[in-house]
C-alpha cells in the first residue's frame, strides 16, 4: 500500500500512517496498515484530478 501511495503522488508522512516508513525493516509489521486522514484526502484529490 505504501508504494501504491507513492504511485498516486503521496510522499512520506510523519503521522501514524502507512506512508510513514519504519527506520528498520522489522518495524513494518508494527505499522498502521492504512492512510492517515491527511494522506487519504490527498490521495482522493490526486485520483480525482487524474480522472478529470
């Protein structure tokens, strides 16, 4: 999901979010599995913009 976020124009995030990458690979399984509100809204704007 993280890489799909990048494909739709999202950058890394500092919130509790799938777009906030862990510092070490072993933390991936402890991370949130969805987007925070800010990233979700940006994702919706980006997808809508591509559909226009």
